[in-house]
């Protein structure tokens, strides 16, 4: 089960004026489940996004980028689960274009005003006929208060949906931010997450919106890892409808960024808490580094180590594995004599070895918790970084060994 994560409460997911969401059962992977989502935007909304850096990126990623660059004003997003439309060559590109064109006809806009997204099995042909057939059903139940169903619809191996809302006062007015994401495995995004959508009713010019989504991603989705695999389909989209009348500019952008980043961080952490087979949620804090790059390099070395992750699953305080990961992280001039390693409040290592005060029963006490913090104090500078990961359990192997069956 997910680690200290619960299903969002539908009533607490606030509608964002100018955003309407509709779902359908298209039968893409299996019958009887919602697997198609349409998000319609009122005219005048701005949209920005960050995408996977995987060179084998999916056809919908390529098409979405092209349509954003066309600058015609995005009117709709369409998401299917059950099939990634990745590793599908030119037929996959044509399927993504067809999906956009057919939805554009139904909504009365241009194909370039539609952004496509897919998630699921890689290297399988996209059943575009099923998607096209399901579009009218999704459009028929477009609603502003449909975030709860939408978050369920975009799930793949997720156990729980992930969605959250926040409100902030800017210029004396209330601004709403609501977002949802999906992801459980193949999580090491290099930009965002498997799929994430955040909307606000503030008015934000597109160039500024692009800066905000990058900054929010770097502070949230770019700080998570489940298994170190970067997906072919990652996308994080930020939508601003302007319906609140609050205009975001250089005088108040930091308030807006704080609210967006809070939502993005909660969604990113939810992905780790719902990581495939996860039983422990692990926060890794690297403090006192020379720069962010070396802090993240050390943090990810710890987070990606199968030996570290399996030790945490077993609640086995074999903590020398963490020191080994720090040592091979690639910080050439790291002085191991000056760093300190903590497990929550327990000092584990200093002066290049086990701390004199450390007792194994203290380490085991912490490792039996479901939420654990690893803290590495480098004493090299003033830069800090925080990452989030989870353990590796037997279930991770089971889930991924039977993913297509």
C-alpha cells in the first residue's frame, strides 16, 4: 500500500474557472475502466510545459511540443492511458495527429490547439480508433468540478489517484491552484513526472508561465526518483486561465511560484509514496555543498542504490551502503573526514567512519519507520538540496515482471 498517502477528497479539489474535464471508457487496455481524459480550456488561457529528456520520447510528446510552438492558443488537452504511443515510429506520429484533429473537429478549434498525452505500454500501436470513438463520451461529461474522476482516469500502475488544491491571496484577491499527476514506476524524470497537470485562474503571460513551470518542476518533480528510469512520456503542464482577474507579473510572481511549487511538491511526493511496491518514504537532505549539482549528485547516488533501497525495505541498518554511495557519487574532491551522516536524529558517521555515539539499535529504530530522513552534512559550502525516494520491495519486481499481462 502507498506510504502514508490517502485518496484525495473530491470536495476539496477546487474547480479552476475556465478549465473543464471529461472522462470516458475507451477500452484502450481493458474494459470497465476510465482511460480517456479531455481537458477543455476557455479561449484566452495560456499553457506552458516541460517534457521528458529521453531521446526516445513518445510521439505525443513531439506533437505537443510542436503545437505549443505554433502559438495558436491551446484550447484542449487529451490524455489516454493503457498505451504510451512510444517507440511507434511514423504511425505513432500519425495517430497522435489524428487524435488532435478529431478532438479539434468536435470542439470547433484547430488541431494545433490540441495537446496529446499518452501513458502505458511502450512499443505497441496506439488504438486510435478506440480513442476517437471515446471522445464524444468524454466531451459529454465535461465539468469544472471533475478533477477527482480525472485523477483516477490518468492512473496506470498507481494504487491511488493524486490531486491537490491550494488557494493564495495575491493583490487582495483569491487565486486557486489545482493539480493532478500520475506515476508510480519508471520515475526519474529529469524534468517533471510521468504526467502532471496544474491549473490556476490567475492571468499569466506565456513567457512567464514557462519560467514558472520550469522553476516549479526543478523544486519538485526533478527531485524525485523511484527506480532511476526516465520515462519516454513525461510531461508537466501549467495552465493559467486568467478568470480570477489577478494578473501575475514581476511584482508578485514569487507568490504565484510558491503556490504552484507547493502543489507540485505534494504531487511529486505522492508519486514516491505510491511508488511501485514502496513501503518506506525516504527524504534525502544534502547540506553544506559547494553547489546544487554536487548536492543532487550525492543525493541521487544514495537514492538510486539498490543496496541502500533494499536495506531500507528490510529495516536493516547496513548503513555503510550509504557511505559507499556518497563515495562513488563522483564528487572528486570530497573530504570524507569532514562530512556527517544522520538517520533522522541519529548521528551515524563522522570523521570518516562510524560515530562513537552510534548504536545499531538506534539505526534500526529509525529504519522501522515508514517515513525516514537521511541527512548528509558535507561541510563544503552553503548550498542544500532535498530529494525524495522510496525503498525497493519484492512487489516492485512482481509489478514490473507482469506489467503487460
